[in-house]
C-alpha cells in the first residue's frame, strides 16, 4: 500500500485532474490562486451558513436579521428618477417567497439569474404585506435547489463572479478531491505526542471538517489544527534558517566596554532611559561573542534608537574596526549623518600611528549624490580603514565599496530593504569571511505576534519609553472645509508665536512625479493664501539633492516658517522647534505612516499638534484609522490596531514572502497558537537547525520554503 499523500504531492497534482475542471474552469481557478489540489484543499471558506438551525422563509420575523437560502424564481429591473436602477429579485424555498431589492446595482440582474441558489443576509422588512430585504449581502451558492444541503452547515467560499466560480462548484470539487485522497490518506508529520498535548485533530480530519463540518465546534477544532500547521511551518523554517546560519557563520568578538564607550556616555547631555540601557546591554552581549549579532531594535517615534545604534557603532571603532549605517533615502541618510556629527563633535580616538596620540573620529557620508571627487575620497578611506563610521544609502551596496575591516552594520527602517540587500552589505565588509554584526532598526512598532512570527529569525530589543522632556502630541481630526479653515488660523497663530510647521501633501499614487506636482501646487496655494506673508519652503523627492539639503538646513535653522513636503520627511527629520504637523488627505495614508509623520513634531519642550485633514465623507476603514490616531500616541497600541484593520499580508510582503504563508491564521487573534508553534519548533528542531528525527516535517518545510521562494519570484 502506498504511503499517505504529503502536501508536496498534493501540490504536484493539478486541479484539471478533477471532474468538471476543463480549460476554462482551470483558468478561472488560477485567477483566484488555485492551481493544485493543495491550493484547492486550502481554499478555505470565508464564512458558514448554519442550516441545522436555519429558519425557513415562512418563519422569518419582521425586523430580524437573518440568512435565507432560497432559489431565484424571477428577476426584473426598472429605471428610477435620476438615472438610478432598481433590481427586484424574487426568491423562494419550500415554505414561502421573499423579495430582495437592490438600488443602483444593475449587475445584480446578471448575477442572480433564475434557477440559481443563493444565500441572502439582511433585515426582513414588510413591504405592502410581503417580506422583503433591501440591499442584502449575497452569496451565490450555485445552480440546483435550496433543498440541497438542508440540515447541514454550508461553507461559503470566496467567489469570483467574473470567473464564474460559485460556492457549490468549489464545494463539489473539494468533495471530489477529498474522496480521491481517501484511498491513500493524507500524511500528518506532526508527532502524535504533540497533537495529543495540544488537543489537535489529525490533519486529514481537520481538512475534512473545515470544509464540511458536522457542527460549529468541529469547524473550530479544524481551524485550530490548520492554523497551528501554518504557524508551525513558518516557525520551523525561521528557526532552521537561524540555527543553520549560526552554525556556519563566524563573527568578530568585541570588547564592549572601554574608554571610548565610557567617554561617549559621559558626554551625553541627557540621561538614558531604562529601555535604552537594556537594549545596549543586549547589544553588548551579542558583540562579545563570535556568533554574529542578528538583532532587531524596534522603538516608537522619538524613543532614542539613534543613540543605541551609535553605541553599537562605537564598539566597532573601539575594537579597531569600522561601523556602517545604511538608510533607505538620501534625506534620511543625511539626517543621520548630521545627528551623528553633532553627537561626535570633537570626539577623539587613539591614533595607532602616534604612540599614545589621538585623532578625531572620522565620520563619512556616501550617497548617490556624492560628487565624483567626494566619492573617490570616501571610497579610499573606507577601503583603507581610515573612515571609522560610514553613513550611506543603497550606495553602500555597490561593488566598488569595499571596507577595510567592517564589524558592525546598522540598517535603519529595515523593512525598506530586501533580505539580499542586507546580506550584500554584511558580505562586502571583510576579506577573512568573518561576518559583521547586524543591527536592524525600525520606528514602526511591530505587534508582538508579528515580531514572533515574521521576525522570528531575529533577536528583538524594544524601546518602549520616551526620553524625558518630550511633550505629548495632541492629534485633531479636521474633517471638511470649515474645520480646515479653522485649522489654518491655528497653524498661522503658532508660526507667529515663533514655532514652525510641516504640511504633508497627499500620496496621489506610487509616482514621485505626481507627488511632487501635488506638493508644488499646494506650496503655491498656501504661499498665496492661508500662509501668505510667511516663509514657506518646498521639499519633494524630485528636487536636486543639493536643493533638498539646502531647504532642510534652512528649515532646521529657523529660516523657514513652514515646510510643504511629500512623505520624504516621514522619518529621520529632527527639528525641535517644529510643533505643528498638517497631513492633507490623511484618509489616504495608513496608520503606520501617519504615526511616523506625526512623530516629526513633539521633539522639543513646546506643546505640539498634529492635524489630520480628511474629505467630508471618508471610507469606513479610513474613519477607523483616523479615529485610532486621534485616540492614542502609543505606537505599539496603534500597531495592534493596524494589524486588525490591514491583516498580516503586508507584514509578510515586507519580509519578501507571500501572503499565502498564512491563509487561515490571523496574527491579530491567534497569539496563543503563535506561541504554541514557537515553543513546538524549539522542541522539534535540532541545535544545528536540522529535523533529523522528523523527516516528514523536514520534507514539508523544504517544500514550503521552495514554494514560498517560487511565489516571490513570480510576483517579482
């Protein structure tokens, strides 16, 4: 007898092997991401209709919200005044008739053809003595009769009307796939002892019950098992990669304490927070070993990540090596350079050429806008080791950049860099194959579940305190023209009191030229209108680098009252006198980006305000986002809310993997299973990253990793 089918084998069987899946249906399924039997079995229902407790039409009560499963008997439409159209659909089951009316949805006439079986969810009304629903939620179940599947829990699948895929088609194909798999069974590589401890169903049973549960408790049990499977695959892969990396990589051990570090701490003008001290201690422990550091430093806006990063970079210099800090944009790289230059002004290090002598610490900047002469000089200093700390953009990744002795790499706003880009910088540093220590930073707080799942290959340090002296930012939502007019009066008053303001223009599209045009137009309007007579600057990505830096310098030094900009100012800009942030069309931005923009103010001792300007009628999801921003300044709380609203797909995309990693699991609500999967991975995997005692899991993780990489390459 053949062994049970593995997921790898199910993923090798095309859906065209199933009855009724010809060329047209195969293409339609491919359009929704279903190409193999594995894809089909994991094409999970989006909701369920419990027909075991469902009331027939005759027993529905006026005023109640309920789901009705019935057959379409008649469809008609007529034009209303104003050009709108009304579609009337008459549905019936064995007990009665109900009307569904749809206003200004003419496509319903095509969707709800006679003979189709549908599930309608809505409020039952009385219209001229007949039961009616107005604009109900519709799921097309298929052709046939509403009597089919009576007394059962009916799975409702994501549908594509354009592709002609309806729920009962999907259910029939899944049923056939399940019957064909039954002859051999479906392999379950998760050890029985682990399933027993966690109270998990077998995989075959879970795949059956998720699609056709006998009861809702059975459906939840199936979901728990399949959620655990998804999370365990991710955790095993991340842990395996990490342990294998640690086993093969050799780093550079540092002495984390010494006169240089002590002098740096003595000259700081303020006291470090406890969170900063903890993060520095984490970094010191990493740097002191031959295992290359691979640490994520996450902290809210203004939490003091730059000082922690500089502590790590100075440890490299103290041990006669080099440090590098890479930022995603020239504006941010230049801001880091300016900030570090101020902190290191007059700072001296031992001079090997002069016994007992000292020399100034050499901080250098390398970006795409560096002149040819500057570039040659900096490259020479980098190669000879004369440059102690180098700040740069993607320019640090170019083949021509070779470090003399790079031992610590800091990557800021790390989600904007790909995995391969970070690896390239680490590998460019040394000829002896030793791997520099890596510290990646983000000012976008990451939910706990995402930190454990998406960033499971990194150690994590968290800055959850703000330095003393920071004033809370008041966030106001200005909705509509009257609120905006009052806002500009307040902005002008704040500027006339000696403060400064940012005005961020809407993100029109993923186009730098469109964003620049938006900013240029808004700059002209404000200079001639609400901010007339004030010194208003303009900053966007298409300006020449020298002009961008000159504009930022003028704003930083107080020669500009207001700065109209695109999101190039999202991170890294530090002007303590700026106390007003205006974000126009804020409903077009996400929570994380709005929180980053808000963090450009509140950096001094003066009270600060952030105005979120929206259209009069923002979408419900935009209302949720703006309300969240107005209710709290806590970036970690906002990160959790953002995860609930957006889902985790975008988080995985940032790490160069697919949304298909988690089809069923939700980082927003499955924290318990994230932790269980993390603990299980630690038990199952060997110290070298291998799964020798669990060959079935090893094969599944190998398949999962190759499928994941293939998905990414196809999307690229």
